[in-house]
């Protein structure tokens, strides 16, 4: 397994708890496995910015769970205030998406975080 992902797993475990992906009984809803998998596929298919825009939509019925996943990603890979939105952070640090090198860097970091989160979620009981 990738050394970077191994390093991220402990952070992902903590992020799952802190972002409330896991409830008070340390259980994780089944939907999160699907969100993690589909987010990775969406990044490959649609691109990072489109995927983050979709997952950041607060108007959908499953917005609460998707927003918790985004917070878990932030807590796993970025040393920033956890209240900052991931999409806003990526845009502000990539010249509003025009810096392709920086976008590719974020894409790799987020993909690694998703893998670490997927592995970490397996250690929790399923709701």
C-alpha cells in the first residue's frame, strides 16, 4: 500500500470521529462507503471542481452526510480551519481553478484522503 495512504489512515480515523461521520456509538452509516467511492469516481470522470461543487450543495436531501465527508477530507489532509469549505479552499489556492498544476495536486491529495477514509471507515460498525 502507498506510504502516504498509510500515514493518512490515523488522521482519517480521527477525522471520521471529529467530523461526526461516526455517531456517538462509533457507528458509520452505510451511505458513507458509497459517497467515498462515488466521489473518487466523480473526480476522475467530471473533474475535481465539478465534484466538489456537487458535494458542497447544501440544498440536496443528503447534504448533511456529504458535507460531513468533505469536513473529514479537510481534517485528513489540510492544516486549515475545519470550518472552511473545501471547494472554497481549493479555488482560493488554485487561482480560481486556473492553476492546473495546483488542481492536480489537490486532486491527488483528495484521492489519497478518500482511500484512507474508505479504509478507516471499515474499522467502524455499520449503522
